[in-house]
């Protein structure tokens, strides 16, 4: 017996998401997510966005982010723009959206829209720099955590640790060709210092207002871009005095714009695009 589950696919600079309504889902969300996100036997995507009715009146929706391995992420910068695109289709006259996530309410400002394409500026909130709150162990590690000598198979690497509602580890590199960053990202994700695992960014400095980044996402692996990862990388650059407070982040799929005003919240600007819609045939027990 199968159940037809409607979905819409979006991507934010190559980081692709399937959006579904909670009311359409069968029991067992992690298992369902693994099935539908599989790129060989499912619809295929980096993650699943579950849309629910907001808990607070006046907000536009509440959402959950589920990774390809079935684990749940607190926040996604690219994912929330995809959720914004889904809501913008339903509420085309609204220029500002308030969306509830596990890491708090996020505000999206629609900059422009076209046929199946949108540009949003997202207020991501202030970065978390406390080891206990990231979380990072030892929990009493002095913050901000800059140039921490993280032990890896390549030896101790100086890393910067932050959180944008989800944990991030930024590694600065001279180039991407001489570093096996895919293997290193997988190793660091599961490092014992991170009780909830971590996202990993490999950051190459280009100028005071531009960086290039490669992403290893917790529960997903290599992604073409990452919104929270771009924010984490930018915050790390600013904390280390490497860039100004407004930075263009060059990813494998395009450029995002991140700003962190003095004593303010981080903002992320970038696109979201609709890819397809369909129905997934999900086997359910009789």
C-alpha cells in the first residue's frame, strides 16, 4: 500500500530542499525523510522542510529542517529561503515573512521575485560564541573560540568555532586543491569536541570583502552552498580580523552576501528558486 505525498522542490544556490506540509506526512518522520531524500530511489535533495501552522499568531509558519540522514537541524540559511519561496507563492503580496524555527523566529524580507525565483534578505540573529551554548566541549573553553588547536588525522588544525543556531567549525586554507577537505570535513563533523556533531567550512580569503568557501554539512555531507555556513565563515573571518563586516561569500553555486554590523545580528541575502513539484509514492503498512 502506498500513500501519495505532495512535495515541491526548491534550491538556494544549489542547496536543494523538498517542502512538504506536516498534515500530509505519514508517521515516522526520520524514516520518511531518508526515503524521499534519497537521490537514487526518492525525489532526491539535501534536506526536507516540514511546514506547520505557526505557534504564535501573526507569524506566517513554523518549519522543521530534516537532513538527508533523518537527523534534524536547528536552522538552515538556504533552507529558510526555500521555505520563504514556498510561503511567498501562497502570499504573493507579503514582502516580509516571520517564520518560526528551532533556533527562533527568523524574518525574511523579499527583495524581488520573478517566475519561480525570489531574492530574500534573512535576519539570522546574533551568532552564539559561548562553548556551552554552541555546544563545544570543554564547555568552559574561553570565548570566542579562535584558532583552537583541533586534533585531526592531519595533526592539530587551528579552527574557529561559532553557532548560527547550529554549530560551525571554520578552517582557513590557502587553497582547496592541496587539502583533502571532503575527508577532513567528515572527520571533523564527528569530532568528540562536538556533542551534537558540527558543520564544517573551509575558508579561503580573497580580500577584505570577499571569501570563497567549501561546505561539509552535518547529516548531509558536501553541499554546493550553505547559508548558515556562509554566516559562520563570515563571523569567523570578522572575529579573526581578516575581513570587513560585509562580505561576499563565493560558493560553488554562486555568491551570497553576509553582513554582521557591530553588536548587531547577522543578515544573509541570496536567491531561492523553484525546481519542480510532484507526489512521492511512499509505502505504508496496511
